[in-house]
C-alpha cells in the first residue's frame, strides 16, 4: 500500500495543484527520505513542474528549466529535464499547504512552490511529502540516471496500458504460482496484495494455482478481471486502509467492495462459503475455496 490505483489517484489529484508551479526551495527534514540525487537539489531551484505521472507504484514529477536543451526521453515516462521520483512504500502521502505552513510531525520533505509567470497557475504553496513509517523515499534524477537504476529498468508492463494478450503472456511465463506472478513487478508494474487477491477472485482462479497449469483462456480471463478491478478502484479513489488519502485529502471507497481481501472467515458474497486465509507467495492471502478452484 499504496498500489497502482492509489498512486494513480494521488497523481491525478496532485497534478492540478502543482503543475505549472516553479520549485523555489527544498527542505530535507529526514535524510533517509532522499534516497538519491542530493547533489542535484540546487538544480531544482526554479525548475517548473510540467507533469505528474506514475510508473508502477512510483509517483513521478517531471520538471524542466528554460535553459535546458531538448528533454531526453526515458522509457515509460514523459520527456523531462529533471525528475522527482517517489516511492510511497506503506504510508507516503502528499499535501499542498499554504505558504509558511510549519512542518507536521511526519513531514519528511518540503518543496516550496512559486508561480510560473508564463502561465496561469495556483498561488504559492508548500508541497509536503509526509510518511508516518518513513520507509518511502524520493530520488532526484536526470534522464541519464534511470539506466543505472535496476528497480526502474526491470519494471514490467503497465496493466492498464497493455493489451489483454500481453498481460496474459506476462503472467503465464515462467514457473511458480499465479499469486506470485501477479506480485512480480518485473511482469506487471503496480500490483500488490489487495488487487492480486481481488482480481484472482473475479477470475475464479485459486491463488496457489501454478501458472504452468493455467490455460490461455484462464490467463486471459485474469487479465480482463485485473483491468476491471484496477479501473473500478481508480474510479473510486482507491482503497483507504489505515492512513491512505489522495492529494486532495479524500479517502478511497473501493475497500467497501472487497470480495475477499481482509475478509478471512466471512462468507463469500457469491456462494456463502467461509473465506480461507493462507500464505501464498509470502503474503497473507484470502480466497473462496468454492469459487476459486485450482486447475
């Protein structure tokens, strides 16, 4: 947590608040929250935020300077001169506050924002990166830096952008169980425990089923189910469990529609069978033994 729908929702709600603003200063309140690029902090001065996007579970701010040459493309991201890349881990969040707002208890980074005189933007403010558990991080990166970041270069397909056949092929290659395949960021980027369990239920596939035993039709069914679950969650602002909020302070509502996740011992909403909890791929997993049968 947050997973693809939550990070996508944060990107969508943060963009209207910061795009077009220039970064005027940066405060690092927790050194471990800046994982890379400390030497690039001076380059952030007067850099303008041109786009807020997502890659897998990463939230990315794309920046540019007037003095910069043509932006260099980075696979999977819009072209930019400089990037702020955030991994929210368990509890990372973003909020834009009025100028002069003091750091909060869990504020790790502060970006002061000013107007870009070339266009109509929001008034100045302060972008806080808050993180209760302090596991999240920010990387300040030039386009050339991404090639040396193995985590980024190994990210798999974006499930909402790829076709059903491509998603099915990514899930079906290699060995192991299908739950592990869904969680493998090298196959599909952005899927975590919530959406793995929910999509497997929708596709009527047992989480412990071996990928090698699943037919092409079963894998295609899972691809369709996964996309439907992700799209529904994005439409409902994600899933709010514990502290998750989007950048506008709103809670998600998809948790109200969970069919299996977190519902161990409760009745299946389809057949009434008690839901079982087990450990699959090293993660707590809930499924319906009647609706989701292994092949």
